[in-house]
């Protein structure tokens, strides 16, 4: 009899506070007469942290190397917050395998060069464990970045018979979300699904149709372990799963210093990189107005819409570093060009007017950190005329006409404005709001006319 330990993390989102405890848990001695495997199930990185932002995730990979992970899969934060070329090099220095079975590189029409669809690991007693990884298949957004995602069931239909023929156990690293994990457990012969994406915790695991599900929450608030007892013929005899609260794990003397050093390394790196020489200080209120101008300039349009709650801090006077913009706009909000009928555009504006008082202090949840509150919706090029009718660039909005609006993907992902869900939109996944704003301030600094003194 041997015991196989599957230790796992997920959805850390660059929250390094619990990392020293998690690392000790991952590296602790394994069960007697057993083998330990260590896995991360994606969204380990998040560019709200200065170390992640300044290194495009490579700093996270270096830290993960310390914990001797066996393999990881990617989440949408690894896959969607970096340009194609940068994701291609995220794992250059990784000491662990990257497993991703449901993504094709559009440039090569093949498997991403930095990932394998699956690996088969062997325990000390000879049990063969097949491990494959999959991530949430955001079709439109991934394709924009040059990746072609596949649906999980298509992949399992193709690979599972092969894995069952080669291995004694099959484990799925699933950044697909709990509802999908439960569906897959019902339909497929998988031994363990270690889950992520929906930030769920399964304190004692969950068994369905012979498949065990495990998950460890978000932000490092838990770390998990699945224990599998197998006999001499490599047949499963028993399975147990547990998610441990990291705040209940023992703390050691230098844990705070370790985390502080990680944070400081990121801050110092970001502070060194000046992204604009724009001199004036800028209040949050002024930034929202400037955002309208930046969006209009970015898309070469006369009409733009944004909201005030996206800006957290005043920008100081003098040249401004990458870190200044990160502190002010830590979210991964991106520019969006949306095509609306006049009817949809009027409906958006009228719905906002109905909700304006409520939205002023409405807390924002979901889709990652997207500002503290919604605030006020501002518009450039849209006004009401003397007849209380909306105009677009000075002309009356006609319900049957089509109108282009420069705005932000923020409003597409919120629950407030349903008319934006189905409207054709182009999201610029290669640019964050903070990068667009920095570029705009630098542009107006360079275009400023200097009048010589007489």
C-alpha cells in the first residue's frame, strides 16, 4: 500500500501574504511510504501586484520555483493579461511542467511551445499518474490574442481513452470553474479534479460518480491536499481531500520580512520606470475627464464614455512612474470600441440616469478588482438638446442608426447595462487603462507648445 499526496494551490492572484506558510505546507515531508506531487491550478499571477506587473509574471515563476511544484496550468490571468509574445516566454525559467490541453497557438496551429497537454508521472512504488491541465475557454478574447481555445469535453473525448490506457490514475488540473467540474465528474472517468477559477473552497472535497473534486479558494486563503491510497496493483483503495486555512497554519519569525521583501522588490522595479514626463498633478476627478479625451484620441472618435470610480489616487506633480499609475489604476480594465444602435445607446444613457444616485457609491464586485465604486458616468460628444433629446456629436441620435462609442470593457462585464452584452465590440487586450492614460499624458506633454519669453 502506498499513499499519493496531491498538494495544490489556485487563484493566488499575486497575493504573497500567505506564501511563506503555503511554501512550507507544499514542502513538508510526505506520507510514509508515499509520493508527493505539487500543483497550481492557475491565476497565480495578477498584474495588480508591482512585482508581477514589472516582470510580466516572471517574478511569480521564480517564487513558485522555490516550492518545487510538479506542474501548473494557466488561468485567464496568465492567458489574457499579457501579449502573445510575453506569454510565450512567461515560463522560460520555470522548474516545473506547464500542462494545458485545450489551447492551440494560432500562429503555429499547434500546441503552445511552453506547455504539454499532459504528463504521466510515476510514484516511488510505480503507480502511473496522468495529469492534464485545462483553462476557461474564452473564445472571443483568447482569439484576439492569437490563442484558439478548445472546449473541455472535446479534449476529454480525444485524450481520456489514451490516458486510461497509459496510466493508473487520471488527474485534471481544472481552471474551468466548479459548475464545469461537477458536470465533467458526472460524464467522465476521472479520478480527481483539482479546481479553480470560481474561487470556491471544498473543505473536505466532494465525490461524484467516483470522481473526487478539490479546491482551495482564492488569494492563498487555503492550501489543499488530496490523499490517495493505492494497493500493490495500483488500484485506488481510498481517497480523502482537505483544504487548510492558511491563517491557521504556523507562522515563523521571518515570514513578514519575506513578504515585505517581495513587495518592495516590485515597488522599486516599477518606480524606476518613468512612463511619462507629464508635469502637472492630476486629481481623480480630472483623470476621469482626461480619460474621455484619451479614449477619443485612442480610437479617433468624437464620442467617449467612462466613469469616475476607476481612479483611486491623485497623480503627483512631476514625472510619473509606472508604479504611480499602478497604484491609481491597479485593475486590468482595457479600452473597448462598441457599436450600438441608436436605440441601444439611448437605453444605456437612460438606464444610467435611472441608477445614477445608486451607482455613485455602488461597490464593484466580480471580474477582478475594478475600482472601489462605480461613481459618475461621464460622456464626451453626447449631450441633451433643448428638447431633452440625446445628441451624438451635435446630431440627434436616431434609433435605427449605428453609433461607435469609445469606452472601456468594464461596462460590458458589469451587471448594470445589459444592452452592452450583445453589442458588437472590439476590446484592446494588449493595452490596460493605466497604460493608455500614461501614453495620453505623455502625448499631450510632447505636444505642448512652449512660448519663448520676450
